[in-house]
C-alpha cells in the first residue's frame, strides 16, 4: 500500500502517493511544509530529508514506527524555524523526545501534536509541564 506525502511549495499544496520510500534526493530547499506519514523512515533518512529543506516550518512525521528520540533530536536541531510538529503515533519515542522538542525548538514551535504509545511514553502531566516551561510561543498542544 502506498503512503501519502503532502508537500507545500510556495503556498501550493501538492499531494503524492508513493509506493516505497520518500524520494530523498529531490531537494526543494524552499519547501515550508512537509508531511511524511505512515512510512517507517529511519532517523538517518528523515534527517537527510529535512537537512535538504532548511526552510521547513511545518513537519508531520506521524505514524512513523522507526523514528527514535535521537532522530527527533537531529531533526529539531536542523530545522531552526520549525513552527509545527506532528509526532503522533511514533511508537519508539520516549520522555527524551519531549525534552528534545522542548529544548530544541521551544522558542519557535506554536503547534505540537503528540500521541506516543509505548511503555516509556511521557505522561500528559510531564508533557504539559515541560512544554509549558520551555515552549514560549506554544499556542496549540494536542496530547492524546
């Protein structure tokens, strides 16, 4: 089954259905929004993908079963202007991912979607406390 990839190029939304991995060699450095969902992309491939797109403001990597806390760290320290992040249903993430999000982009993020389900998943109280303290521009937080 193919995965849906939505990309925004200078305000134009483009939807593509892919049957395999996301095409990582297409640079599109001006891209401001990227949605790569339902694809078990490794930390290395995700980092490579975002590194080629430094203008990203909105990133949705939800339903990615392969991304780890280290991958979140690498992505966040690459995207200096990120405003929204969706990491819902990323089952390998732990409390450390929450710390990476809060410390790495707490000064730019306005919207965060999280729904992390694993034995080491952060509690809602921990998420609210961490983001409330460090995410100074946060306007919308979705924690299921």
